């Protein structure tokens, strides 16, 4: 009898707990947590598939933005309201004769400002189209100083905010720039189809180097289907391969062929220079032969560094190495058909600058001042702050400089500033 009572009591408890748990679960499922809604819609204004509906957790409204023409709107969000309905609302308003929508939310006003800025910048950019790409390598033999982050972010900013056609070449076997923009599964497909930068160097090793002109580098360019292409079609990528690290060893064996082994990249990109405004090369953290190839192929080099003592004293070494490469190539200018131009250091960018209550931390500030004293205008005015949001960015495959997220705004601005300085250096100096 007693055990019967206990059984009934336990059964009730289980039922009660089950119901409670069940109710709790349903509640969680109903809470709107979609951000961003991953589907893209066509914009009723510009017709591009660049309308994104997204929503911040715990807010009661969703945001609808066309990243192409900048139209945006806030729509009320209810738990039962699907993102597709949010888009339908937006579409209705626009097709009922609104040409611009009054924005009610300060967050959205900021988004509108960004788009206004962008329209101005695009206007300026269209005056400035260059006939042949400038080639720029991001170099430092030290690791973890922001070569990849800034190569990718500046490339995206040039493509999106300044309407430049940009090819980003990932020349680092770590393939960080590749995975900044490309899903791993997509990369696997490209690697299987032999469509990475490794193919170029493999071809150079297999053949007589002078036959390289038969290698069509266009076959390894990714010009579509990256997430970044929802924002801009102007950014293309040549992915890297993890096995590229073996190439340096093989290239070293080829050194018997002298300057030829440093001309592989120069030769390969010659034919596509007319297709782009900028070709940006993300280099590995060393000065071996792949990096030297990138330097030879480049008009200019950007050195990224941390505001630390060891980084600071490393600049002189990098500059000297670039001078050595220039001198070596000058001696062989005839094999470039007289076209070899020496590569210039075009800028030094400080990354991961840390701020305390009274501005930049004093030891970092001291290092920055010392570098400014020695290298003057070569140092970019814009400093890139240390930020967790920058560190998390590659996971999203959307560079911070174009994401449009409110939380990214401060960093988006500083990257856009760096990109503006970058353009100024190359376009005013006619490099
Ligand atoms: N401003 C920043 N704030 C915070 N983290 C950053 C910042 N810039 C870069 N990082 C992070 O620091 C790490 C190194 O950056 P990055 O990969 O760009 O350097 P790198 O010079 O290309 O490195 P490597 O030489 O290994 O290729 C990355 O995890 C990156 O996300
Ligand atoms: Mg890197």
C-alpha cells in the first residue's frame, strides 16, 4: 500500500516536472533569436539580391537593409512574426510609393549615415579608375601582427566603400585570409579541383619557368559565392593551400635558376593587372621565397606591426630585406623585359593598439612615437585598436569593414579610415 502511494506520488512529480519542462522549452523556442536571417531578398529599389532582414536578440523589432543601395527600415517584430513577413512589410511600404523611409531608431539612423557616406565615397571613387592594378603586399616576418586581418579588411573596404576592383591573393600556407572569407567545405572543393595558389607554384616547379605564361591564373580566382559577395562583387580571392609550405623548400632547390625563381608571381599576374584596381597579397610570417615572390610582384609593401619594442626594431630589418631583393632584381632587369620597377615601402600600420583611461597605454604610445620619429609619414595616422570583435570576425566570413553591424561601427570606421589613407598613398603618389 505504502509503496503504491510512493509510486503514485513519484508519477505525479514526473508529470508535473515534465509539464513544467515542456512549457519552459516551448517558451525558449518561441523567443525570437534570429540574427541575421540568412536569406537574401531582392531589393525593390535597386533590384539586387542584397536585402537582409536581421534582428537583435531581445529587441522587438527587426531591421531590413539593402546593403547595395542603402535603403533600410525598422519593422516591428513579434514572436510569431517570421522574418519573411518583416520583408513583406518593407516591400509593401516601398512599393506603395515611398522613395525613402523615415527611420525611427537611432541605430538605424547610424546605418543610414553609413550608407550616405558610402554614396559620397562611390562618387569620388568613380573619378579615379586606374588602368592597371597596383600590387601591394602585406609583409612582416613576425607572426600575429595583423597582416591577414588588415589585408582582408582593407581589401573589403576598398571593394565595398570605394568601389575598387580588388583581387586578394592568399600567399600564406596557413590560409588565414582564405578562411576569413571562405567556408572550409568550399575551400575543400577548390583544393580538390586544384584551384589554389599552390597550383601556380607547382606549375612553376614542374615546367621550365619561362613557360609559365601558359598558366592561366584566372582559373584559380574565386569571383562568386563567398558570403562577402552578398555585399560586393568587387572582391575576388585566390585561395591558399596548407601544402604551400612545402613549396618554399622546393623553390629553394630551384635557386640555381637565380632570379627566375622570384618571378613566378610577377609573371602570373601580369595578364590580369588590367582586370583590377588593386591586387593585395597576404604574406606568410617569414621572408622566404614565396614572400620574396610577392615583394617582387608588388609595387608597394605595407608593414603591419604591434606597438611593441621587438616589432619596432624589426622594421629596419624588413626594409633592408626589401632593398636587397630590389638590388638583386635590378641586376636581372633584362629578364623582366625592362619592366622591373623596384618595390617601395608604402606604409607602416600599427595594429592592436590598447587604450587605458588616459588614452593609449604609455609603453605603446612611446613605441609609436619612436617609429614616427624614425619613419615619419610612412606611418599611417590611423591606429587600429585591440578589439575582441576584430578577433572574432573570421568566424562570420564577413569583414568588419563592411558588416554594417552596430557593434562593429567603431572598428568599421577605423578600417575605412585606414583604407582611405591607403588609397591616398597609392593614388596621390601615382604608384
Ligand atoms: N586589432 C585587433 N584586435 C584584436 N585581435 C586582433 C586584431 N588584429 C588581429 N587580431 C587577431 O590576432 C591574431 C593574429 O592576427 P593576423 O592573423 O591578422 O596576424 P598575421 O600577422 O597575419 O599572423 P601570421 O603571421 O600568423 O599570418 C588573429 O587571431 C586575429 O584575429
Ligand atoms: Mg596571416
